[in-house]
C-alpha cells in the first residue's frame, strides 16, 4: 500500500551527503528514527528516516561508522532549517545518546495537535483524519536491527516521515486561525532541551518485576538472585531480559523452587532447551541464593501544608475552567507540578514576577496569570 513512497535506501557516506543536500535544497526536512528496544538489551538506533525535496530516504546507520552521519546532523542542528518530527521526545533522547546531536528548528506535529485540542494525537490517527492515509500496523513491533529488511518494512518506516510536511502545514493553518502558533513554538523549544539521562544502577531494581514486592525471606533472595543472573545473561546475549526468563516464571521459581532439574523442566515458561543451557546454574542459584538487599525507608516526605492544599484547589479550579473554555487538557494548560509550585511559593504569588519565579511562563502565564493572582488573593 505504501510502495508508491519509493523509499531510497542509504548505507554509505555519499548517500548521507545526498540526504543532507536534499534537506538544504528543500529548506526543511522530516525526521524519525527506529530503534530495537523490544529486541535487544543494548538499545541502538537502527534506522533514520528523512523526507526532503520530495524524496523519502531510509538511512541504515548499522552499515556505517557513526561519523558518516555527521553531514545530516549538521543540517539538523541548523536552526534555520525546520526539522519536522512527531512525538519527538524519545527520538531526541536516542539521537543525543547515540550521536550527541541536538535538534534545532523543531516542529513537532504531535505538540501542534495537542495545542489544537485534538482528542487523538498519535501519528496514525492524524494521518487517517487529515491525509486519508491508513498506516499498515504489521511492523509496529518489528526487529529493526535485523538485516535485510523486507520491502514492506522499509516502506512502513518511510511512511513515518513521508506525510509530515503536508500534515504540519494543515495543522499549523488551523493553529494560526486560533492564534496559538506561538504556543506551539514554546512547546518546540522545550522539547529541543530534552536530553538522554543515564540511569544509575539500582540494587532494588528487581522489585520492579511484577509479583516480587510481596516476597519475603528466601523467596525474595531467590527472586533477587534470578534477576541478577538474568540481567547478566541478557547483556551477554544482547536480548531483552524477558527473552532469557519471563517475569511470571521468575516469580514462580522464587516462590516454589523445584528440587530437581526434572522438576525445573515442568515449570511453565521453562523448556528442555532452557534446562540444557542454564538448568545447572539456575538450580544452584535457587538452592543457594544470594542475600537480597533490604529496602530502606527514605526520608519521610513532608506533608503538604494545609494552606498549600487550599491554594492548589483554587488554582486547579481556575485552570480547569480555562481549559474547558479553550477545549484543552487541563494538564497541558498547567501541569500539576506547576500548580503545586505556584501554590507553594512564599510569599504568596502576588504578581507575574512571582508566578514566573514559580515556573509559570510563556503562553500559560498569559492565559492564567491574572486569574491565578486573583484566586490567590482570596486567601
């Protein structure tokens, strides 16, 4: 269905140069990425899709050195060349992590749809409504790290950028009619500041496995030992941990440890292949588990003062009323964290300078500022 997109496969530095030149010639580009988070332990960028100058490119970064993509990143970091994306938060983090690149001149069609008040802001829903394009969902969970990709997979990937130019133009026109284009631009600039955050190792990460938190004693120790072993094996094989040992199976082994390898083979989620490969190691872990780290109570969270609670209720009521008037989600008009920051500000916010100091800025300050000040003055 998407074959008419005629995606151009790019796996050389010369090809990337062509993509960059096409973007400069067009004066804008649409950008997306595909990663392999569902199929590997060490996630990586597997595809970079670009639409520019009426051509749809699908770049294979796995076939090149990371520096071979530098010509494209030079364009992406040029604030004079708009970069169209949809739901860019994740892609921006991935590109920061893998290539240390920064998006400038971002135009995010999902952010535009949110500021428009669209009930559905996913790309598939918007394309169907605005462009009459129905995306093929067969490849949503594809392993983009595998090669070669099928023709339909490449077309599917290209579709994520092929229609963004037309979609952005239509949504922007509607947004400008409402006088909200500047609102969307503020959201773009915030998204540009998003960065990949390195997650520090957490000794209690095993408690995130569903069913582990209630375990006590040796059951908890076995769950911890199995979890730690599973992480090491998943890293060695570069596969998601669940492909080594499923969460339900891990909990079952911790709660009802088998006594023999034959009993292990009967556990749901464990098969002969698993027993041959890991049976001995797992049985040893079950018999002699490592002591699990104990949960430590952190500093007690300070209760919100009654005066702050009262302020929050008044501010939330104002926000909800304003949001209903302009048909936007209350959380978009003013997130709960910002409502709390304004309510907690001391001395009580009495002017726009106080509101800015509390984090209410831009179009949100313009929309809510005077009404927030009036609501707080009732105290």
